[in-house]
């Protein structure tokens, strides 16, 4: 059972650039020390360039892989392949790609992109296919599609096969899941509670974006949770406004879900107060591990955590992942044994 855990890089808030750079370095080191495979770096019209932030991550760590969010509106696919090959060549580091189809409509419209939601995924499949063909090292690429064309285009320097990137893509909508299958990418969701998540179809890699606040005692976990994410009226108003400017399937699904009761470990208050974009699991080790085990048993192999608040958060998270994997393995063994008996 192979589980890949990524953390998330903080987004620049427009305050002190030096302090932001120090924060990126610090959180990257925390993540690597905790055993994370990589770190997600956001992109949208309000953030710093993710490729330049990725370079800070690389220079601050020994092996952590940047998971760089890539939006087709911002950059030609050849430029993406060139960035991956160059950074991997110079630093000997795997650069992973989080392919982004959409975002806030106003961001896209400001760049004169009015492409409908599902058509953006059609474009993203072509865009990603071009990048992967260039990175494959099979020689000059000729490609003729609906959105992109290349004629005998060679990528130099070529990418080492050992550093070929992991590809993730939003899998919350039907169009996103179909795009993930076409690209053999990891379909990443902002998940519903695990009891709502059935077993995924074989052959499709599945991941989730989740926050975790776990402690030995449940009361302490909730104390930390409410201290970090207190109710915020202004944030609630911003959340409602964001709902009106986003056509992302996950945004609407989670917002609707928050209006109905769920299990006590699955927590949407940070999302509803516009403090983060993912649900949280909050509780003692056993409670959080049980929820994670359910996701793992349903086929989830990639977890992208929210921005860590401290290194101790990642220590507690590591403990619940270890417990969750053991529980999922035990459940799989029990199921296999029962199946043999029935046979």
C-alpha cells in the first residue's frame, strides 16, 4: 500500500516579501522533515509566480518535489515542459504538475478567456498531452489538435526518465475525472465525508485535498482547531461572494454539504469562513485515523494536506497516517480472508 503525502505552500498575501520567502523555506523544510513527498504551490491571478516559488522550495530542501499548479491561460505547453526539464536538470529534482482547468471566472475573463467549464478540460487534456509528449524524450514532437500545434519540436535539455513528473488534476467534476483518465493522472478531489465516498473504479488514481488537526485527546484537537479557525463574519461574506464567481464543481458541492449535518470529525468551518479551500478532519488519533483509513480503503493513494501551521502539526499527522495505513491493511486482509471463506 503506497501512500503519497504532499503538503501545501502558503500563498503570498501581499505583505512582507522577505517574511514570505522565509515562510516558504521554513514550511518546505518542515514538510521534508515530516516525510512528505512534495508540496503544492498554488497559482491564480493574485499569487506570485509558482515556478519562482518552486525554485525557493528546491533550494531550501534536499529532495522535496514542488507540485506546481499550471494554468493553460498563463503559459504555452512548450514553456511548461522547458521549465520542468530545466529545473530537473539543474537541481536533479522531480517537478510534479498540478494541471488547473479553471479557477475564479473573473480571473479568466480578465485574460479574455471565456471558455466554458467542460471545454476547459478538453483544452487541458490537449495541453497536458503536449507537455507529456515533449517530456517523454521520444524525439521531436509533431502535434495537431484543436487548441495546440507543434511541428518537429524537440525539447532540450531532455528530461531524465527517473525524474518524470507526477501529474494531478481536479477530479471533482465528471469532466475532470474523464480528463484524469485520459492523461493517467491522479484525480484529486475536495472530498465529502468518507462514508459518502464509495470504492473508486480500478485503473484510476485517486487523491484528496484535506486538512488535519489531530491530537492524543479529542478536546485538545478541537481547542487547536477553533483557535486556528475561529468564526469570521467577514470571511463568511467573502465565501458567499466567491461562490458567485467560481464555476468549480467542488466549490458548490462543499458549500451545499456544509448546510447538512455530517460526522463530527469532518469539519467545514475553515472553508465556510474563507480561511482555506479544503475540508478538515479534527479529533483524536483514533478518530482521524479511522476517517483516513476509510479513504485509503476506498482507493485513495494521494493526500494533499493544507498549509501546516507548525512542525508539530505534521508530527501528529504522521502518527495518524501510520495508524490509518495499518487499519486499512487490516481491513483489506480481513476482507480477503472473508472472500476466500465464501469461495
